[in-house]
C-alpha cells in the first residue's frame, strides 16, 4: 500500500510542497502519500486504538494540506508536519481505556492474569504471536502519561534527534531530554520485571497470552488484518537479544511494529478536495 512508504528526503518533500503550493495536484497527492504512513504510526502509538488513529490521521492530513501555505521552509517539512500531528493528538479526546488512567502496575496485573498454561509452545510459529506483541507494545505505551509517551515515541521509537523532537513539541531541549529519560526508565523497569523477551526471569511470554487474548477478543482468529509473517516467541526473543542490553526495550517496540492502515488517506483526501472544487459557487 502506498501509505506504508517512508517519508522522503527533506529536499524531496520541500520540492513537493513548493509545487503543491503552486497548484500542482499530483505533487500534493505525492506529498500526502509520503507522510501518511508515519503520521498514522505516530497516531496509533499515541492513541492505542486503530479507529481513533485513522480518524486522527485523516484530520491531521487535512490540517497539513489546508495550512501548507503557513509552512515557511525555514525548518524541514517533516518537522513541521510532525508538529501539526503532535498538536492534534495531544488534544485528542481520551478513549474510555485512557480515562481509566492505565498504569504499569495495572497492565502488569492484566498480563499475569492472562498467562495460560495451555498455550502453544514458545517455539511454535504463529501470526498470533505478532498480534499479541503489537497489542502489548501499544498497551505499554498507554501506561505513560501523554507528555512522556510522546517524548518516547518521537525520541526513542521514531529516533528524532533531541533538538528536532524538542522543536516538534515546542519545548526546550533540556525538558525533552528529561521527559525521554523518565519514559525510558519506566519502560525498561517494566519490561525487565514482566517481559520474557527482555528477561528470562520475567513471567510473561507472548505465546502464553494467546488463549486469553483470543477468548477476550484482544486478538481475532481471521477477524482482522494479520502481520505479514508468522513468528515464534523464541525467534522474537533471539532478535531482541541481538542488540546490546540497553536497547532491548526499544527492540521490543520495533519488533512490535503496528500494521499499516488499510485506508488510503491520500486518495480519500484528494478525492474530497476534488469534490469541493467541483461544487458550484453560491450566487
């Protein structure tokens, strides 16, 4: 799907923006195609819910397109687009789950309660392993408050530099570093205590969550888009352990990359603009 394409180089994006501002509709569509995947990934990790993330992505892209004339080309287009996205999702309505004020302590209790003895072997390859892993990483992020969660997503998972992430958030570089360090520490503490991908002494393994996740509807047998490849818990753990210990928690999040949305936001947005332009003007 085109929406899964990464952001282009800064020069390419800026050139597309210049052409779009001159009225080139094809360049505008290419610009939206280039950024929609990353905007959706940011929204999904921040909001933890696919429907909310899709709604937010659509609104963010509308804001980027309609406010493109405000981009002054003094910063990178990507940085400006992320700032539009961040301003929107930080103000996005809280989901019912978020209103319950999720915490690492509560999430740990849910994980321990979900461990099943009649689970598949840790060496058994399954698409469900991937779905459990993705759901778990999204759930862990929700345990951070919004400022810490956004700092972790931008600085750790999306690997923005400190100065760029601080610019996106509209805060000082020192405050960003403080938030990122707090978020990292909380995430590492939790994973070392409960995640078997990170610690052999931790109680939870992805395969042992499958029966409960299926029973409670957290994952669905054939009912939702599945990851591209099957994996086993053992394979994922080996991949995580390939990096240095200090980066195990980050590797868990990268291994739990959320699926791209099936929505082609660019096509939908351009079609809506075409309809709007085709409407006759009021007398």
